[in-house]
């Protein structure tokens, strides 16, 4: 059974370009409810923790540097079939391959600066939500 939450982070590139409002508008219009949200900045240590699953991959260091380079907006989103529906809304990691009208097609600059993160499974959505938010920060 599909879960009803996912986690997103509006990444430093999109925050720097003032895309927070337009991205949140798309999320809202797609029927997601924001359960928790914060504007924050990840330290290199915290970014490394969050992306530890990629530690052995060649892009890990660059990813950690990028994700700790500026503020982000982290949010838990709620909707039936949240992970799958959000992955469709954000589009392919490579914005040149993303479908028209997706967040990454509209707001991402490259594979590395791809505007948003979206959980890739129900299990990871729960883990990632717990990484950013306590139970008291969810409404």
C-alpha cells in the first residue's frame, strides 16, 4: 500500500533564485498538504548524514558541498500516494529530460542543481521526515 507522506527540500540553487514561492504554489495546486516546513541551512556534517546512502558514489562530496552551500526549505507533504505523485510533479533528475510543466523542467539548471529533493520510497520518506522534523513540528 502506498504511503501518504513524502519529504521535499527546496535546494540552495532554487532558494537563491527566489523560486520558493512558485515551487510551493505548484506543490499546493497538486493537492499536497504541508504537514511540516522549515527554512534552514544544513551543515556539511548534516548534509553528509542525510545523503549517507550515496557515500561511496563519486558525486557524494560535491552533493554535500552543494546542499550545505546555502539555505533550504524542508517540508513534509501529505497526500494519498505521496511519493509517487511527488516524483511525477518534480520530474526527472536531469531537467533536460524532465516532462514539460514539472518543477525541475521549470526551475532546475542541471543534474547537480536540480531545484528540489523528493523521497524515493515510503520507507525513505519516513526516515527523511524524522531527520528534519520532530513529532511536535508536524501539524
